[in-house]
C-alpha cells in the first residue's frame, strides 16, 4: 500500500519512551501513562508501539491494516504443537478471518444478548448459592471465596460441563493465562500440558454428549454439526477450551474490582438503595479499573497512523489502561463517578471483528453478583485490595480482596 510522503518514518518520529521496568511504573502505572499520554497519542516501549489515546485506539480497532497476532507470531516465539494447533483452529482471537468469522457467528447463536438475558434468574440463583457460605461471616476474600467460583459455575452449566468437573479443568484453564504474560515463552511447557489436559477432558465430554445429549451448549453445537458440519473435531474442542479460557479470569477480576471501586468511592449504600444504577456502576468500574490492560495488534503492511509511517510486522499495543483515563474523552478521569455516561464499551471489551463475544454474559454475571452482595451486605469496608500482577501484564485486577461487613 502506498504511504503519503508527509508521514514520518517510525524511527524518526521521536516517540517518547515508556519504561515498563521502572519502579515508578510498577508503583503507579496510571501516573506514568497519563504523563506519556499528555505528550502524545503514541509511545514506544519494549513491547512495541503503545497506542495511548482513546481516539487513536478507536481508530486502531477498526483499521484494516492491523490484525491480531496469528499463528506465525507464535511459531516465531517457539510455541509447541498443542499451542500452535490451538491458535490455528481454536483460539478465536488468533485465527485468520476466513475461519474466524463463521465460527464466531456460530458461537453467537448461543451467546447473543437475548439468550443470555434469558439466563438472568439462573445466574442470580447461582450467585446467591455461591455467596451463602460467607454472607454471615463478617469478612470475606471476595476473589478466593466468590468471584473465582461463581462465574465459572455459571459458564460451565451453560456450556454443559458438570459442576463436579470444575476443579479439574479450572486448574488447567488458569495455566492458560500464561499466554498473557510478557514474555510468554517461559510459560510454554506449562501451556502445552494444560492444553493437552483440557483437550482430553473436552473430547471425553463430547463423546458422552453424543451418546446422551442434554439441554446445553455442547449438545446444541453437536446438533448443529450434524445438520451443517460446520466445525472440524479440533475446532469444536478448541472452541470449548476457548470459552473456558476467555470467560474465567476476566470476570473474576472485574467483578471483584467493581465491588472494591464502589466501596472505595463510598457508593455502596447509594447503590443498595438504587439497584437500577448497578449497570452504570459496572460501566464505570470497567473504565476506572479495566482488567484487560492492553490488546495486541500486528501491522499487516506499511501504513500511516497518527502521522507516522509504521512498518509491516510492528507490534502495536492498544493500551486500554491509558485510554480509559484519557481526559479528552473522560473529564476528571481519576474520579469514580457512577453518574458518568460511559455507554461506550469499545475499551473494556474491545471493538471491531474481535470484540468480546462474552460481553452480555460478563455483564449479566457482574450485575447479578453485585446485586446479591448489595442486597445482603451493609457497613462494608475494604481491608485489603491486592495489587494483582505487574501492571505490564495483559490481565490485571486483584488476586485477593478482603472486605468486612455486617448482614443487612
Ligand atoms: C469482564 C469480563 C471480560 C472482559 C473485560 C473481556 C474482555 C475482552 C476483550 C478486550 C476482548 C478483545 C480482545 C482483542 O481485541 O484482541 C475479548 C475477546 C473475547 N472474549 Fe471477552 N472479556 C470478558 C469476559 C468474557 C466471557 C465471560 C467470555 C466467554 C463466554 C468471553 C469470551 C471472549 C471471546 C471468545 C473473545 C474473542 C472474540 C473474537 O476474537 O472474535 N469474554 N474479551
């Protein structure tokens, strides 16, 4: 593609450097990102070109010159056969478009807003059941006692994985979050093992559901297969592994973060009295404490972006953590404000062809999880909010969150 002459080559653009290894970034990443954003929409780090502003990220999400990192990227990194197979035919966010688009449409048949909304009562009942053991205890680690279990229990029931199997496959699925580590290569042996374990489990379940179909997503997918033969066996297995992986850690961390944000902003009792505002509070927490801190894109050809000529093969980091505090889009960005209208989900759930497929389910899980907490807990105080992984990792959010409370 021809590039306008005016565009400055990347190496001459003098982009500010972002030092992700500095003690200051580890201590206060938002301050470092805000300073970088004040200098301009782009910066350079050891991860690649960092896209910091809301406006530039919105542009990048829909650019035809950018795509997610595909199988070649993982081959270059030295990934093993299980991972290479999965990024090729299972992991939706790494697949080429010709396979991605029809598979995504098939999954959307189950995960669309209307089908998910129909599960609200079931989701609420699951949240109540899973919160019951600690509601009278006066203190809880919200992550370890609740948000690690409740979303995966709902997701498993919808997909058709028996609840008794969760501890087994959840351990393996957790290992897959090593894919979000920077650098990724040291985690490859554990990722290989986890993928082998998950594929064995899913194949076994598929055999059982073929013999005895149920009222679940696995059985519906198998029925669609018989009618239309849409997915190969590897693709079928890969998709189910994909759903467990994508749905687990994200909602766990985001729900805990939302509860902590609401307590810290002193809005718990207000929300308990105004449950109609729960959706707004979740939107604001997705902006204020996004757990997906960046997504990666690779340039497919030389192109001009924000006045700079970016060469083919450049890694671009759409820095959602920076953009969600962009003052040009969100006035007074460091304030958690439920009345703010953030009816734009392109940051926390991505945008364009790879936007989050689980968004309706994630929102439902968070709404009903919070509703159960707000209805039952009062005098809630935040004792400790773990800072979570290093802020340069893709998935942030607390690993533990201690609250004390009384029973309403
Ligand atoms: C609060 C919770 C969640 C957050 C913040 C979140 C965030 C995201 C983001 C930012 C992307 C886009 C990645 C990119 O553009 O490279 C994405 C994609 C995806 N998410 Fe989620 N997600 C959440 C929950 C879920 C759940 C519960 C599921 C499963 C049911 C899910 C399934 C997926 C899938 C399958 C994709 C890939 C879509 C594609 O490539 O076409 N997510 N998610």
